[in-house]
């Protein structure tokens, strides 16, 4: 994962092949301009300097599900795998609300970063950005369970690694608890 505004050069990708002993590497970039999104998806082969596949997806939030399904299918194709029959027609993302889904992905990205870094995050990292995105996702579609579940896991992960302040973690859990008052997971017991 490389957080950047542009696609990375081959010099950055080449060591990934060597370190991971991978045959293929996927990279890309997400750009946003207002309500317009652009995702560039690329696949690289260890024997070639140029990408072996590149596709640009342009969409608005409520049209996100088609491009995401296409990206998943291409990932399976590049990996030489066949998607299970239940996934052939597309995936169920847990919501039909594109804004809720995109906000969820933003929040989930923060959770993934802390988890992958095992708490060793950059000094300027602000966990509140992910919490805000997850909260917006819960508000956009209260029946979408994923943002609630990630908020609870993220708050616990931040507390475990002492990222952010106690007050911010507690606030995130209180807001999650308000969104799902009958679920006990947002409460430390």
C-alpha cells in the first residue's frame, strides 16, 4: 500500500516482487473531485517493467458497486482464480447506499492501516478521520452493520496501541452505541 496522489513508478514496485517473491502485484490510485471518483487499477508481472493490465473506473457514489465488482473479477482473473458461483452475478455489499459504502471504505482504511502497522503509525496520523467516516456511513444507512462493527474494533485497536486520546475513543464508542443501542459490543464491560 502506498498512500500517494499518483501512480508509483516501476522502481518502487520492483522490490515488492523481490521481497514478497510474488509473481504479480496490484496497485492503483483513487482520486476524488467533489462527487466524482476515479480509480486506476493496475497489475504488474515480475518479468515486465510496464503494467500488464491497466483500467480506469469513473463513477459517482451511487454507481460504485459496478466498478468494485469489476475490480474484484479482474483480481480473480489476474490471480488465475474463478469466483464462487454465488459471486458470479456480483457481490452483496451490505448496503445499496453508495455514500454509506464509500464512507465505510474510508473508515475501514484507517482501521486496516493501524492493524497492518501493528500500532506503529506515523506521528501525524489522526484516528478521528476514520471514526468520522464510519460515523457518516452509519448515519447514511443505519441498517448497514459493517461501519458499526469496524468502529468497535477500531476503537479497541486504538486503545490497545494508545493511539489518540481516551476521550476520542470513548466518544467513538458512545456514538456507535447510540447507533446500535441493543448491541453490547460498543460498551466496555
